[in-house]
C-alpha cells in the first residue's frame, strides 16, 4: 500500500469513526432532534475544526485527514494545492424559505415511481436529518439539492471561463459569458409568489447562458429548463450562430463537452439532469472542510468588474486550477448518484452537500471503470460580504468554480459575479423563440 492509498484508507476509517461519534453526540436518543436545521451547531464545529488560519499542505496534511475528502487529501500531499482554514459561519437562507419549510415541509412526499414529487409547495422539500435506514434518503437529498434556496431571479453580467492545460500549465483559451436565471414555480421573495401565471412549458426553473467572446463562439446561447414534472422529457435549446438557427439540446448532448471545456451541461449547478435518471444513495453524514468563505477572508484577483465594486476570485495551486479561497468546516451529507442510462459516459457522481444550504459544494465524477475522472469545486461566498445589493438576501453566492479532469490533466476555471433577486429579469428572456432575437 503506497502513501496515497494509506491516506485514503486512514481518512475513510477516521471519517467513519468521526461520523459515528458525531451521530452519538448530535443525533442520538439523548440529543435534541428539534434543533433548527437552518442554523449551524457551533459547539460541534468549534470542537472539530482545525485552528482558523491553518494552512494545510503536504507537510501537515496527515494531521487533518479526519476533515478532508481522501482524494483531496492525496492531491494536497502531492503539492497540487494548499487549503487555508477559514472561520465557520452560518449561511442561513432567507426567512421566507425557512418559513415555507416549516409550513409545507411535512406534506411533501415521494411518489411510487422515481422522479415523482408529491404535494411540494415551497421551502425545503424534505426537512430533517437523513438516515441510512431510509431506502429513499438519497432521492430525498437530491430533491433538497434541486430546491435549495438560490433566489427567485438573477443574472451574471460577467463570467469568464479559462481552459488550462495542466501539463504545460498554460491558459489555452478564455471565454466570456453572461447568464440569467428565473424561478417560475416555488418562489419565495419576488411577486408573484408562489408562481408565475404564464408557464406554458410547465417548468420550475430556467437558466440562460450566452457566449460573448471570442468570435468563433460569440452569440452562442443556451436555454435550459428544469421541468416541474421530472418524469417529462428534458427541455433545452441552443442558438448556433454558424447555422443561424435554434436547435434542441438532446439528452445525450448534455453529457458532451460544452464548447470544448471540461464541463458538461449536466455538470451545471452540480447536477442539472433529471432526478429520475439517477439511482441516488445517501452515504452518510460527516464534518468536512468545504470552500465556503467571506469575501473579506480571501485575496481576490486583479480582474475587476466593469460596473460594480467587485474583484473576481483568484485561482492557485497546480496550474492555477483551484479557487484561492478559504475552506471552513461544514456538516455535510454524502450523496452518490449512478446513471441509469447504459450509454451514459460516467459511472457515478459523488457529492458533499452542505447540510445548511443543500448546495453540492464539492463533488467528484468517476468513469465507467470507477476510476476518478473529475473534481467539481464551487466556491461559495457569504452574501452579506458580497456586492451590496446581495446582502441580506440569504442566497449563497457562487462566485468561483472549477472542473479538474485528472485523467487528461486539464481544467476549466470559472470566475463569475452574481446578482440575485432582481426584478429586472423578465419572463420573456426565457422563451425559446427569443434565443436568436437581439443576439449580441
């Protein structure tokens, strides 16, 4: 057994012991089960977190294996990156979302068939602590992930993707995008609540992504719908400027490389496919370091936004592929999804879902031979330390992301600036007929 295998084996054992200890302390018969799940247990976190400001690198990683994913610990031991431990803090969602969970959470249920969600109105569909005794706990977690609080409408006026060859450690290409998002149903803040009146495609949420630069991809625009009824066929369209036409995005195309990057459409937001298309399994609860931070605790890049007082997140580590942010200890649920499609290119997805926000902050993708293929890392900034208009929103701000292909030694990094709960985002922006109208 080599050094990296020893690290992984030790972490797995340590995480099992830690999880059992935490379960006894936090979730046992003597523990209070009525605690607000939208708060964090600072007592448990403070007892376990490494000292704030600790830099975890190859020389000391063995001392922190209990709070690291084993594959990430192996990367640190190989000097691919270092991790700076940040101050644990609460990412409590907006109170309207918390209130909706209290009002409607007990009435939501799963149908007899995968993909059927019954009586969901708003808030977190399945509140409470998941248990491995529940055979459908993984499916419930997937729905909680899908309906995590991300605001009712928003836009990304600036987003930059860099394609990096990790062998030469050079940036091959940079693309610029704009994006927008709108919830059609299960809204919490922006009127009308809980849903829009006009929804002919019966969608829950819609996102657009448009390329601005360079010229060979400029004006390419993608529109993806998240169906309200998960059992229906996936809906998505792309305007291809070379063809001057709008084309439907086939289900199989969602697992192809998007515009030559390391990202697939299915990778968007952690997982943008149908819940019913995966076999979901809840793998347990743990406390682990995740890339969640305050803007004050990071050293941003020199790239500045054009119209906001904002500097984008920087990247560091091997080839500049890892968000240069602090990582804090978080209670996490481990969720695994295995595709049901026989021709699907991956073998499984493995997520650490932050228990407070239900965001899949850190994930791994394995190939069909069950060999680690890609890391999915999303940096999450606290909204109260973000752009002024985002403060008080309760929406975690994803302002950095990277997909790292360890097999081909290539990565795609993303710098973005998000504006949330904008009344200026209009319903018409998400109609397929508008994709090639007014293209930049």
